[in-house]
């Protein structure tokens, strides 16, 4: 990396009067040209966007522009727009409706998938699980497991399992996972209401906190 020219400022002694000789100022002019070239070589800025920041890259040896969404911790809250149905056979099935995504992170959604950028994420559930309309509480022997799965079928995160009764709380996700690159993911749900007393649940929002 070029050395920032803070200690090589050119003198103005030979350029501050109309009678100064160009020949005397040549060394100072050359120094200024060298300093400007050094500054240019220190940065790699092509087409910055509004809000971009500068971040030093050891691989290039330059300061480079980066989007604010890629710096520091960012958070997205992902809300399930629809309830999920139980399956008495306890077979996992994908959440097949839409999400609402808010926050300052870079997660996007398309119908029933989430596109998550590379990074290390903490994943937590925000709140409790609620029965659907017409029921007042989960029922005995209900079993609920939720999984975050990538586009290869690999499980990135698994919720705490709940065997419900009338007073149980659903703790959901409280884990972390790492993605090496941007990945399209889906939510898989295993709901088993073995007594057949409840048909659907409203899942709590999920907090995706990117910490690195």
C-alpha cells in the first residue's frame, strides 16, 4: 500500500508570488504530482452509491467502497404472513406462503423463500406461538419443530422442540449459523397435533441478526 503523503507536503515558497521562477518551483510541482498519485493509488472507488462507506482491504492494499449493509451488525425481522397447518403424521413440509421482512439487513424474500447474504447470523424467535382462530391454547401431545434449510437441503438451524400442553411456551429459535455466500433458504415445519383438536398455528416473527 502506498504511504499516505502526510509528511511530504510541497513548499509554497517558490509559487506564492508572481515574480517566482517556474524553474525554482519544479521540485514542489513534482512533489504535488507525486502526492496526488499516491492518494489515487490508495483508493479503489469506481461507482459509489448513496450511503457507501470506505473500508480497508488487505488483499488489495487499498481503501474500497462498501455498502452500509455489509458493515457491522445488521438485523432483519421476518414475519410469517400466514398460519401453518398441523399434520397428524408428523411429516415435515415447507412453509408455502409469504413473509414480510423489515429492518436494516439485506435479507429479501420471494414468495416462500428467504435470500440471506453471506455472514454469521444469530437467529431468535420473537414471542410465543399462538393457536389459530377458534382455539385458546395448544393441546397435550402437540409436537412442533421448525427448521431453516438452504437450497441444498442442509439444515442451518433447528428450533427447540415443543411438546405442548395448555400452559407451555414455545421458545423457538435461539441459535446461530454461518453462510459462506448468499443463499436462498426455506422454512420447514413439523406439526403433529395427535389429538386432532387444533388445525393451525401462528408462528412468531424471527430475528436474523448478522454479527459478522
